[in-house]
C-alpha cells in the first residue's frame, strides 16, 4: 500500500490547531447543488475533478495519454477540472538542487523553486489538449484561488475562491490547475507538503460542487498492504474516510492524509484509481461504523522518535526547521513521546544537529511505525494480544486507538513485521 486521522481521539493527540479550509460561497447561478455545475448550453452539467500524479505525467507520451483520458471525460458531457503534480521525479530533482546550494534551504525560496514543477506539467497538458481540439486553460494555485496559511513547505488550505475556474468552465473549457501550491493572505507562494496535489483536488471538488473527485495514479486503488512488501495484498473496493485517514497516517501513500480529512469534513467521495488501467479502483466515502473489519497494514520507516524534558522547547526547535509531530504525548511540561515524520523536512541533518544540541532532548533513530488499521481494532485487548504475538518482535512502544494498533519496531524488521501482521489479520479473514 503506497497510502490520517479519523477518530476524535487521534485529532486531539495530533497537537495541531491549524484551521480547516473554508469553501468560499459560489456565485449564482453557476453552481446550485453538488454534481450540477455551470451552464454553457443552458443545461446544467456535472463537474468532475481529476487529479493526476507524477507518474501519470512523467513524460510526453503519458501526458498525451492523460490528455486523451481528459478529452474522453469531456466528451461524455462533463465539465472537467484537472489537477496535476510535477512530472515524474521533478520535485526530488529540484530538492536535490536546493540541497546542493544549502543543507537547510530557506523555506520561502524552496516554495518558489518547487512550484515550478507543477507549472511545467499544467502547461504541457494544456498544449496536448489544444492539439486535440479541446479548449483548455491552465492556472497556478494562486490563479485558482487556493488560499493557504503562511507555513512554507507545509501549508494548509484555509479558503478556496475559484472565481476564474468558474468563469472558464462557463466558457466550455477544461481547466488545468497546478496542484501542491497556493498563496497565503500575505501574497506569498506556498506549497502543501508531500501529496499536496490530492488536497488541491479535494478542496476544488468541494468548492465546485463536483460530482466526483478522482485521484489517478500508477496503482489501481488502495491495497491491504504495499504490494511491493506483501505480494498477496488485496485491493479494497471501498473504505470509509476514517479508515483511509488512519492508513495514510500510518504510512500508506496512495492518498494524502490532509486530503482525506478535508474530504471527510466536506462529505466528498474520492475514487482512487489507475490512470491507464481499467477497473473501479477504491471508493472512499462516508460510512457508518460497523463490526471489526481490517482495512490494511502499513508502515512508516521515515520518522524520528523524540523525548524531551521541555515540550515547549522541543516544539520551538521543530517548528523552526519545518517539522512537526504527527503524534505527541505530553506529561505536564515534558514530552513523553513525539513521532516526527521526515517526508516534508528538507534539512534533516541540520534538524538532527539542532535536536541533539537542545538540552533534555533524546533522539531515537532506526525505528519504524507498523500499524494495523480497521474499524474497532482497538476496542478490545484480544486484538492487541494477537498483534503482539504475530509481530514476533518486541516493540519499543505501542499505540492503541479505536481504528489503529501501531507498534514502534526496529526499521530493519519493519517489512517482515508488516508481512506477519498482514498474514495474521488479513490473510485469515
């Protein structure tokens, strides 16, 4: 599974007060109800938002195939908004360039650099659509009305004002939006962190009253484990928003955690599917709670485990270096345990030096988090005992929540631990 936080318990422990996005009221009569978009022939038509990941637009041939898919959707009578990521490994290549200049790149300038990748993709896709006779226009995040807070390299969407998008849809054009980026209220360009194009797509789907938000990538949905780690993993046909959030928090990479959280809060249905292969993929939608069912097993090998005598001092160091705990346990003024993901930390070596130089901070490296996610998984001691037996490794720490059991284990043993837990909880179900 290449694909965070569903329960109220988890949201509380994430130690974050950043506000959710507001969907700006849409001008009438362009949009009236979800799934019935603007009119350009006098008849309301549905709006479909499609997001294409980096692997889907990795080269010119794939961009042409995406253009054909978009044109087909348009020919079916839908209005189409397309969100694109940077081509292939472009973002990683730009990050490498930045690190050659500085081991700890300036966050504002890094955002200016990284947003170039999506602009390349959107322009090329626009050209490909025009070549097919499909009227299209490309917009950056700021042109699309994506308003964020000012947290460079890891901003959060505050508001969506899709005025220009609505105007162009009303003219019958396909609108292509550069994902992963927005603009702060101080008019600064910002990026949304790894997987931020998913959030762009879901936020636009909510603002436009879209019929569906498709997240298209090189995998045909969400699996019970990463197929590269567990070859016999199974594709899931449907998940609740809460289950998908937990999987994303646990390290699954199919969907961005913030995007799923946004979809849950706005009631947006997401289809995670393959760009080029047929199939229904996985549908992520609101669903009532049910009896125990395991959704999957995931791992996050790229994290730091921290403890600190002074939780406030730890938070100050992390924030200065663009890092923040995904999970944090406080005991009075001290931080008993903080799990810090490194996927959006662009100066990890400098951060480590700063942490080790902070009095009272203990840094543990070489650990990974392995999680079993499922509705009701944490409701009884039986499932925890079962997980500890199946893992066959003594965990450094254990986290239990209503939807997840997570074990901190040595990174070198994480993949094998995933396979054992998958065999126990999914293979036998």
